[in-house]
């Protein structure tokens, strides 16, 4: 099977310098959704017809299995398929798809290919309440498709027809080149319409069939920012419903965004306005508080992520507690039953089991042992202006408030660091380290007073 994806449109109505098909939907470009659906059918050749922004499309979707051809001038869908002809094989069926119809389901495409079977011209149709702008399916008295009329060329009763052409069709490959050669551009838009091949099929005695879908969302295209937002909500709602069917407890199915993949175990609870990006996993009985952002995270069973926390590229151990208002940056692992509290940032660090950093601290490029307590206001000074250095903290270390650990430095098991201490030399096991300080009290001093 050949699959041709039409991806050459200008997308002027998006009012954006970015090519239309690179606008994100559910965390990835529109075109990537279409390619994913196409690949599910395991075609022998997958051809992308690009035009406007072709170089940007190739860079953004780096896939060696794709065949790219260019439509130098946007002269219509028929001309786009003409550009693809040299890249096609002799397979029985050529499936034509639109690059801006991202929610199409592989099952629907497979049904369309089966309806063609390499012998019939098969079209996917849908009935819309408002068919404005779409090509109309004109049927004869017997119900067979007679022709397809583009909106700008439709007249009278044709405009009242609500069954429309989705632009997705399965074509007998052996007929395709001949039908494409017979196209002309004698129409309101002076373009070569691929839909004109339906008349050629009837003239050549080739059966024209259609399959209909009642899932309107999978046939909707994107032409402007409003339609993109509308499809985003449809996609997010469908993803939320899939989670609900799995038993995930969502506080509000309309207030969750999954911009990638999210795997959930049993009894997972997710509060409102959470965003999941990349590929994330939540183990059994994980709780995610409101307004959290999680990107490429792996969270083990029983962990709690408190509200307003931001986690990226991290591994969180079982029964750990993060937040509220915590930031966990890439390269971080948080051990079993560890606590990372409010306004604490952890970056590229390993936090041992049952260790705690509960308030207003920065832990970067550090290895922290088990059962360590890190006091409020503590920071690892990991950057010397040119290079990053690592801090090593052993098990059962107690670090007081307002401590600076100047890396590279090592604090051995059981050591205690007093409040307000700057540590720049290694500390031995079970030692107490403080910076000598003198406290002075002047009983004769009086606070200044305002003059009356």
C-alpha cells in the first residue's frame, strides 16, 4: 500500500510564520499525528508532499522512513498527487490523506482501504450540520456517488447538501496516473481538484464507494488558530475519558492536558489543571495535586506531588512527597519516603531514602544519602563560573539552616553542619562543623525614634 499525505498548504489563516502543520496539538505537530495514523497501517511507502516550509517540516519530523516530495506551486490537491506519482510503487491501493486532519483514526483508514481493495475508488464522508467550505457529495436517485462539487463551484440545491468530502480516499493505484493526467483546472479556483477523478472513475466503469464516520472530530481539519484550539479541547477530552475508563480519578475531565503519553497504575488521583508533557508514568496510588506540571517523569507507588510543583526528567521513589511549590529538574532521583518541600529546587541530584529538604533550599549536582535533613535556606554552590562541581553528603547527616556547601565537597556519614555555616572543606564522619562567630549584645544601645 502507498500512502500520500498532502502537506503543502500555505496556512495563511493561521496568521503565523510557523508552517501550519508544525503547530502543536496535544504536544506534537499536527503532521506528526497524521503520520502516526498512517504508519499504523504499515504502508510500503509513505510519501509526504510538502511545499510551504518544506525544509522546516523535514527538520522537525526527522524520520528516515518517510519519502518527501515537493510541490513547488500550490496548484491544488490533484497537482499535489501528481508530484507524488514518481515516488509511488505498484501496490494495489494508494491512500490519500490530508496533513491537517490530525484526529483521524487508523481503524477508519483501514476500513477505507478495505472498501477499495485495489478495485474501487473509496471515499470517507461525514455529515455536518454546517457544510460551509467543504466539497459536497452529490448522489443520484439510487444513492450512488455521482460527483463531488467544491463549495465555490456549488450552486442551488448542491449547497444544501450536508454530506461532505473529507479529502481522504483510497484509489486503485493502477488507475491513478491516468486519472491524474486527465485533470484540468477549469473551475472557480483555477486548481487541479483530486475530486474530479470521481467523474473519471464513473466514465471508466470503476465502482465508486464510500464509508461514513459518525465521529466528526476525526474528519475535522485545521485552518486557523480557533480551529486548532477547538481540536485541542476535543483531543484532551478524549484522552481524559480514556483515563477515566482505566479507573484514574480526575477531579475534572475538562481541566487536564496530556501533551504526550501518560501511563497510570491503579487508584491514581489527579486534581485540576495539571499538565503532562513527554512520556510519564504514575504508579499505583499516586496523587497529583492541582496545577502541577510533569514532563518525562517516572513516579513510583504511593508518592504525593503537592500543588503547584514542576517536575521534569525525574524519577520519584515510592511514598515520596514533593511540594507544594517544588521544582525538580532533569537528572534527579528522589528516594523512597523522601520529602522535597515548598520552594525547594533540586537539579541533577540523587536524594536518598527518607531524606528531607523541606523549605527554601537549592540542591544541585549533589548525591545525598539516606535520612539526611537539609535545613531551610541551604544551597549547594555547584558552579564556579565555568564548571559544575558535585557535593557528596553521606547518610544521617544533619544540615542546619542557611548553610552554603561549596562544591566540590564531601560530608561524611553522621556529620552535623551548624546553622549559617559555609562548608568548603571535606567533613569527617560524625563531626560537627561550624564557622566561629562572636555574638555581641550592647545593653546601652537605644533604637532611634522619630522626631515629633
